[in-house]
C-alpha cells in the first residue's frame, strides 16, 4: 500500500475500486446498515416538536 492510499473506513483494509471507498461489498453493506439504524447522524438544528408547540 502506498503512503497516500486510503483504507476502508469500516475495517481498515485497502480499498477496492469496485467497492470504493470500501474494500468489499460486506463493508459497504455494514455501512448502509449503520445509516439505516441511525448509527450516523448529520449535525443540524434540533427538530421542531409540533406537539410541544400546541401546548
């Protein structure tokens, strides 16, 4: 692996062009599951609670 080559963000193995930025379809699927299970979050303003506004 070269000094400027990046690794898979899930397991750290070298990236594979077919699955970039991951090394395999397994790591790609693990990342998708993290997104779907709310394992990742994007910063932003708090959501407005409409029920609290009615009270």
